[in-house]
């Protein structure tokens, strides 16, 4: 089974320069492929595949343009991967799965350096405290002992985020972690008031309502206001009078904001990971969740921010992966299944239930129960579902 691991690494100055250069070239090639394909399509109505573009780039464009020889100074595998990523973005657009591909921006830091095991003879070495990455050599791992040393590493990425460098690897792990002691199945109802309510009466609170996260969000708001004022004052001044110090101050402020965003993201991801682990370690025979229409829910302008911060999709993906590892059946019921409005005792439907009603009162049998707990019990008892 393939598993992914991600951890922070310490790079020396030469390695940082090489990573930054590779990421910069990959960003340029990604944007170049988008622009080139757009131009060809508007002119001839043709779409150039990633493979054909790669051949044209290496055999015609770079040899005929000596000023672009710096493209060859970085890993060819990383450049090829950026082209294939752009092609995948186009295919998603053609299949109406996403919008038209957008250009990568330096400030968004969403480009990574790809590396791969070239052949069967080559092995990506990994020890307790370091890993050997092609074109970089050995790099130090901050979280010692986290990456598996005995498994085969297939490929990976080196990424940069808010002043820190990370390595993520795909590992062929043959360990059998299937659970033998299986209990009854459970249902999980995701929400805003509480992150998750399980049918066994276990409740996981909303991490975004904690004091630590609120403090960070308040700090983020202040720093964003500072950046906005810097941009406003920059507009008022003449660009000719603008010095290098002004640009550096703006860049410093941008990095401060990126660091806060990264902290918030780490807190939320860590909480989702811990929640998934706690749920899986109860050893249920199956787990039932609802196929939430998150895109539709986000249209509610009063709740869109709260819904976005919860990370429902992230939870579903990580829960699905854990269930596959431990041999637990993950059931997904239809989004129109009346889990909240149906009585978990007699099965009657309460059509008058509103979003603000947190207590469910059955109109038929008079059963009173917490709204989210009632929904989770109904999910656990659902008979019509799909196996993820």
C-alpha cells in the first residue's frame, strides 16, 4: 500500500538556492505551458499535450534561445512534472471539474520541487535523521525517526512555505494494519457548532472556537491591516521615489501573514488528524458519513467562513485513507438523506426543524435528543449507502 509522509527539513545555503531555483523554473514552465497552449488553441484550435510540449521545449525552444539555457540547470524530472501538472489542470477544465487553469504566483508558494526514483537500481536513501534527495544530496530531517527507513520511497516533493522547507514522500508500505477486534458500526455527523458528533455520544469540539485560534485570527487581522496600509501609502507615493527598502518592508509583512496562516493551518490539520485517529481506534466494523454539499453550503454568506475553516473535505479524505489502512468499511449516504429531520427512535420526519433548532423533538413519539447526536445515530443505521 502506498502511504504519504510529510515533515520539515533543514537545508544548508547551497541546498536552499538549488530548491528556490528549481521551484522558480517549475513556476515559469507551468505558466509558459498555459500561455503557449492558450495561444495555439486561439490560433489553430489545437491542444498541445504535456509530452509534445516537453519535446518541443527541449529540442527546439531551448536550443534556439540561448538566453533560456537556465531551464536546464535544474532537475529535468521536476520540470517535466510541472508540465504534466499543467496538463492535468487543463483536463480537469475540459471535464468541467474546475475553472480555467490560472497562472502560478510567487507569493502563493504553491509550486513544489518533484523528485523520483529513476530506475530499479537507484534507491532513495533514508535514515533516522536524514534523507538523500536527488540533485540535493543528504538533507537533515527535523522530526527524527518520522520517515520510515525500511520501506521503499517511490517519489516525493520538496516545498517551501512561510520561510520553511518541507519534504513529502510516497512510500510503498507493506505492513498489514488490519484490525481483528471489530465492534458495531458508528455514524459521524459533521457540523459547525461541534466539529463532529459520533453516534456513541462522543463529541469533538470546534477547534476554531478555542482561545488559541481566536487569538491568532485576531493577530492575523491586525497584520493584514498593516499590509493594506503599506500598499495604500505606496499608491499615493510616486513609484520613482520608491526605494528598495519599501519593497523589502512589504515583503517582510507578507511573510509575517504567511507564517500566521501556516500556524492556523497546522493547528486545524493536527486536530483533524487526531480526530480521525481517535475515531478509527474505537475499532468499529464500519463508519458512516454524509456526502455533504460543501460548495452549496459555502453560498450562505453568514456561514461560509465557518464552514471553510472546518475542513470537511480534508476530514473525509484522511478518514477514507485510514479506513483503507485498517480495513474498516467507510459508508457514504446521499446528501438528501434526512439524517437531521428523522427521529432515530420511531423514524418519523420533523419537517418543521430549522437550522437554529439544536434540540430534536419528535412530533410523533415526543422523543427528545440533541440534534447532532440524532443525526449521527440515523447515519449509523442508514440502509442505503455507497462504499467509499
